[in-house]
């Protein structure tokens, strides 16, 4: 039996599926974020060195993960759109960008809130902070380029080239800690060795990461639905949907 | 193919020679921006000596960006670009030739004048070579990356400001390592590591950026 990989690559078939998936992932996000925050604030012990202020990592670290991961996902969809010339891929890429920018901003914001009590400063020009700031600029550049182009097909393709070029930045972020190794501590969690933190702290962070993940999926799908309706407003199914929901 | 590429380079250089004010504007912008820093920060020689590489590099970055708009714009306006897209020469190679010509016009003058500006900052004379070499390796990378941005924003409204938003974040690693070369040399560490990294970036960008810019040009013109 052969699988039709492109079944859901047309807006008409994907639109209802995206609606169902978005509500499911939205509900999952609420549950996971609620559980993660509960673990983070009530179950996880106070840190011996940093006191209570460390608890911001339950938002900071998952947000930083998502900010980088979402850029990769965005570039993946953008590349797919360039390779297969599918309309939906470009829509997914532009739907992901604002969520990615949001998480990048949250990571920077919470990081500076954590830095003040711990490092004694809101901001340092450390390699990782700087790279995260550049990532935010890359998201802004992607969105600004798409906003400046009126033709959606050209906007998708131009954005795709920019996203793929920007992907070069992701490994720089990752390796910058090792290359320049300044104030920011090395990664506390890695796949190759046991985490250097208490199990409950780790659990809280992972649950929050899943919560942010589900939120990103839900938010991106909702945004993709809006983009689909806007771009396909001339087609029958979109008109029918608009009539039905009016 | 070589003849076609030589023709592209020769044509761009000739055009620049006939409109030499364009070239001089970029160069004067570079000189003025660098001269503004002592006025804003204060004439303390020790301070100026430490910030010299960074100031020269930031100014070179801004000047290089100022010239980017023109890389494809006039060819796009008079239809030459479409002929290049249709031509038998691979578009990536044509773009590489145009980038080279663009660098010779807008990048090389900055490299040549940078030692004079660094002297104004009381930068040690024996390190002027490192600074100029770092710029000589780094500014072509700026032109190569900038070509992608210039191709993407071709014919868009608000092109200049948008171009800087797209391109400046991508310039950051070049800036860090480029300015780091002269700084490392000044602190006695020697700038070889940074210069080698800049060389690696140049090779990498030289191999891939023209093709990315070619794809972007096709998207913008279609």
C-alpha cells in the first residue's frame, strides 16, 4: 500500500484537520503547563545556591529550547516549500515565525529577570545571550521580509531562502558556549550524561517544555488556519466555511 | 564562460568609474562615521586605542551595507538582469562576478583607507597590517552575504531599511571575529586564529552565497 504523502498538503483537506489538532494540542498545552508550573513552584525544592530565584528556569529553559527548535521547524517547512513547491509549507513557515519570536523574547526577558539576582546584572554581552538576540532579529527579519512582499508566493519563497540562510546561525548558538565560554554556564541537561539537577526540577522543566511544545503546535495551526482562509478566500470551501461560521 | 564573467566584471567597474561619486560617497561615509566616534566618546587616547578595531569594523559594516542596494538595482531597472537570468552562463557564476566587482568598488577602498583611520585612533603601527588584513578577508564576506539580501529585497518598498534588518544579523559573526583579530593582536595573543576563521568564512560564503543569491534573484524577478 502506498501512502499519499501529499494528502494533507492542500489547504482544503488540511483546514479541518488543523482545526481539530489545534484544539487538542491547545488542551494538552493547558494541562502540561499547569502541571509543569505546579511542579516548578510547589514540588521542586529550593536551590541551595540560588534560592527561590532559580524557579524562573522552568519558563526560561523551555522557552529558549523552543525558540531555537521553532526556527529549525520553520526552516524545514520553508525548505520543503522550496523543494516541492507546496503552498501549505510556506503558510506553515509564516505561521510559526511569530510563535518563535515570542519564545525568543520570553527567553531573553526571563533570562534577564534571572540574571539580576544571580549574576547581579540585567544583561551581559555573553555569547549565548548575544546569539539569542540575533535569533530574535532573524525572526523579525523573516517577518518583515514577508510583510514587505505583496505577492504571497514570492513572500513564501523569499522567506524560505532567508530562513535557510539563517539556519547557519543555529549551530553558532549551540557551539558558542564552547567556543567563547564566558559567563553563561554550560548546558545543565544533555542527552549523553545524567542531568546535573534534582530529579523533580528536571521533571518540571521537561513537563513545561512539552507544554510549550503543544502550545506552539496549537498556536501555529490556528495561525495557519487564518492564513489559509485569507489566501484561499476565493475558493469554494473557504466561502462555504465563512458562510457556515457567520 | 570565463570571458562572460570577465565581461560582467569589466562592465560593472566601467560603470562605477563613470559614476565615481557613488564610490566616493561610500568611502566618505566610512571616514565620517569613524571620525564621529572620538567626537562622541571623547579624545582619550588609551580609550580610542582599545575601541579602534571595533569602530573601524562597525563603520565598514555600515558602509558596505549602504552600497548593497546598488548591487542589482540598476541592472534590474534597465533589464540587464533578465538577460543574465536567461543567459547561458550559470547564474551563480554571474552573481559571483558581480559580487567581486561590487567588492572591488565598495570594499577594497575601505580596506585601503582603514590604516589611516586607525592611526587617528592612535592604534599601534605594527598592528595596522592585521587590521587591514582582517578587513580584506572580512569585507568580501559582507558583500557575499549582502548579495543574498540585496537579491531578496530587489524592487520592494522600503528596500534599504528592510535590507539592513535582513543582513545585519547575518553580519554579526563576521564582525565579532573580524574586530577580534586586531584586538587579539593588540593584547599580544596574535590574531592568527581569527584571521584563519575569517578565511574559512570567506571560502564558505564564496562557495555558497552566490548560489543562494541566484535562487533569490530568480524568485524576485519571476
